[in-house]
C-alpha cells in the first residue's frame, strides 16, 4: 500500500505524483477472478478509473453500432430493398434473404454508415476542452445519458432518412474513447501507460465485436416469442439503453476523476482551459497532424468493418444473420488482447530503444494492417469462401488493434501539457478515417471487393509517414538521442499532483554514451 500526502492509504503502489505504478485489472476473491476495483473509491481510484473508462467505451459501442448487425432486417422493415414491392408479398421469415440491396439501397445504407461516425468527429474534437471543464467522470456520464436518450428514440424510426438521422446523433457515444484514454493517462505512470491505454481501448473496442453477436441474438429472442420482425428489432434497441442507466449510476457514485478527487486544470501544469487557439496550435504540429491520419487508418478501418462486416458475409457468402454476426464477432474479438499487445510491445520497445522503439512498432503494425486488408479484398466464393476470409480477417484485426495501441502509447508524449487536446483531436481523426473511407471507397463503388483494396492503399500511405515523425529530445525511427531529458519543461516544474508524461525514458546504452 502507498500513503498519499493527504493521508489516504492507497491499495496499490503509486509514485510521488500519486500515479499508479502497477496495473492489475483482476484479482482473486476466494476462488473467483473478479475485476479489481478495491474496497472504496478513495483508496483505489486508479483501477476504478480504468474500469469506468473501459466499461463506458465498451457499452458505448453496443449502442453506437446496434444498427449495424441488424441492417439486413432494418432495411426490409423500412422498405429500402430495391425489390421492396416483391418481398412485401412474402412471409416475414423469407423477406430478409430475399432482399436485393443494390444501387439505391446501398446508397442509403452507406449514407447511414457515414452518418454513424460523422457527429463523433465533431464531439471528439471538442471533447478536450469539455473534459478540462467538467472532468472525466461527469463527461462520461453526460455522453452516456445523451446516448441513452438518442438510442431510445432511434427505436421508432420509419424511413431511410430517419435511419440516417438516428445514426448521426447516436455516434456521439464514440467520444467516450477520448475520456477513456485521457482518464487513464492522468492515473497511471508513464512506464505502463502504453499497456494501460492499449488494454482500456482494446477492451472498449471489444464492444464493437460483442454488438455483432448480442444484437442479432436479442432480436432472435424477441422473434422466438412470436413478435413481428419490426417489433423485434425495435425492442432490441432498449438493451444498450438499460446498460447505460446502470453504468451512469456507478460512475457517478463509485468513481472519481483523479487520485485525490476532482480534476483541476492545474494538474496538467496549465493555468487556463483550452480555447480555439490551443486547438489550432496543437493541430499545426506536424507530428500531431500525421498521428491524426495514422489513427484514421487503423481505428477508422475498425469502425468501417463494424458497419459492413455482417452485410458483407450475408451478401457475398450467403451466410445467415446469426452466423454472420458470429463471424463478425471474430473481428471485434481480437480487441480482447491485440490492442493491449500493441501497447505492451510499445512499452517494451521503449524500455530498450526509447521513442525510436515505439515508432518502429507503430510502423510495423500499420504496415501489417495494410497487407492483410488488401488480401481480404481478394477473397470471394471462388478463392476460398468465408473460411479463408475469416482467417485473413483475424490477422487483419490483430494488426488493426495493435496499431491503435501503439498510437495511444505515443500520444501522451507528443505535447504533454495539451494531453486532453491531443487525445481529442487524434481520437477525432480515427472517426474521420471512417467517414473518409466510407465515402471514398464504399459508398459509390459497386464492386464488393474493390473498396477493401482501395482502403488498404489508404492505410499503407499513412503507414509510410511514420518515419517522418521526429522529436529533438525523443528521436525518430532513425535517430535515438544520446542525452536523456532529466528536467520537466518550465511550465511543469511546480510538479503537479497528477501530471502527464513529459519524456520518454532513454535506453541504457544512450545514458552511458551521454555520461562518457
């Protein structure tokens, strides 16, 4: 246990700045392995922050993409199929498979998929200043509460235009990711932040995979009770709403912003909250700009696949809805370990080679993602069918998630005093990537496989920009500075209680060279 200046005895070890130096998300309670949340929020605020941030993002995904695995059903109910007049004469059980979704139908669905990530771009971008004003706990509670309202309303839509509008406003739930990464960054020591952020983000993204299985299963449950196709999918939408109500109550009463309580802007070594000029200054840093689009090529790809996978397996491989959801779950299921793996690999490389190691791991992850995405775009019934596509999809998912983990292992070091803004704009870039890819590659291209190949080229382009990133004190992919930064910048010399990382540790050989 560690004792803070205020007399609080923490249940886990902390450094002199009250940031946890240990990351153990689970513990044994008798014979059971349970989430490690501690006895009270005052004595274990770090792990409660981790679980609050992780569950907030996980549940957000379920409401955010609730429509995606149900689109084969929703498009029939809303009359979007190109052969709508014909399928309305068929029994309900036969309508989903009989739907022909070509030019007009695909255009509406693609517009809805673009809308499903569009509002999130704006909310993520401005969330940096919102977090600085309200703190992580209140910000998460506001996002989830708004999400509960919008998801509830979306159950009553009656047309394609209303589907687009509903998915637009629901997308604000994706902004819980910014809270997820920021909250952990002010709670955990820099030596383990890559692992913590990677795990929190990965398990949060796992919600996207769970959605692919949960929503079709809940829909099938309602259908088994004899309810109509329309009533079944509409009632299914209230499942994520119930999750939000419970989680918001737990966040409000059982977690806190920082190790000592309420978040204050001075903890970042700043005297004022972020304004428009700060956003402009941060985005004009070329390294932040590149990271925005590098993240767009990995997290953006994950969002696109969450939207299109079920329909892809149904339409191209003639798989039924429940089976397609299970196959799509394999993509999201890699979040269970792969994003953490990216963070762990980045932390390991950092301990050996400093920032140079982090950048190499980041580059290789993006490069591997592009290769397997292109291969996925080459598979149809004639080249192996869905089993081969599934194997390639799993490898692609691993590299996607590793890239996300390596991205946010670097983010805390980019402009430390503007951590909230950097986290927000990079996160917004991830969602922006889904907007760009869906509009440019998936909406207008009628071929079923070409969009994936074009998307792979987009990922490869941004992967090749990683070697351009360089810091005077931290180095680059090709340069490892011998001199270790031992002092914080002047703006942070007052040693805030819960500061952000200010410098990457240099490898031992670099320190020895400096001493010589």
